[in-house]
C-alpha cells in the first residue's frame, strides 16, 4: 500500500479538500480517502480528471504502480 503523497501535497498546498476531489471524480469521501492512502487504486479516468483539474500531467501527480509496490524502476 502506497500513499499518493504527491496528490496529498498538491491538494493541501492548494487548500482543496478531499470532498472537492471526491465530487470531481464521482466517488464518496470515504472511497477517495481510501484511494489517496493507497487502499484502493485510482482508475485511469479518475487520474486524468484530477490531472486536468490541476492543469498537470498524470505523471506529475500519481506514483507509478511499480513504485507503489516498493519496487524501484530500473534506469
């Protein structure tokens, strides 16, 4: 389980609540919280929606699954 720390930091630095992003992607606050802490994976369309909201790329916000599992990508 890997916390989406980039998303959390971005959300907090912009003073955006979990509820705002939960509503944006059409999930409950509880589900969003579980996604943010890594209990549930974000779906691709949810990641793109959030990235568009912040005017960033998916890669700027979300950690790749390989890093979420604690495995480093090889260069």
